[in-house]
C-alpha cells in the first residue's frame, strides 16, 4: 500500500490550504472540513500530517465534537507514515479520555 506522505500544499484543496494557513484553523468551524478531508485522504491513499495535526488539536480543545471513527483514521494514517513518528506525536496531543472511549483508538495507541 503506497501512502503519499504529507502532500505539498498544491495537492490539498485550495480552501483547506487557505484554512490551514490562517488562524481560523483552530476554530470549531474548521472541524467539519478537516474531517471531510480525512475521509478524502483515506479514499485517495494520501496523508497530510499538517491537516491531521490541526484536527487532533481541535479535538483536544473541543472533545465533545470528536468523532471516534475519524480520530481512529487519523491515528491509523499517522502510524502508517513510518518512520516519521507522527503517530506518537498525535498521541501526545489527543487527550487520553478520547482514546480510551474508542475501542479502535485504544488498539491503535
């Protein structure tokens, strides 16, 4: 399985590129487009560390908005991006309570 590590910004949709380069990336309104982008990454076998890290930070500060399935996909993508160490970095960002509530996330951690 080939996974393209962190695509250049021109490979990500323009609206996400704009979002990730602005302070708005950490507003709760950014969650939905970032979650949709995770689904696109899974479908297209791509990996965007910066976008996934921004989503993990949003989950850190708004845990009530966290979708367990999307968080599991983000962690799985990061673990597959070896030897980058992204998986371990995300585990430090995401609160343990969010990982503990999802059986799949617990297995990935």
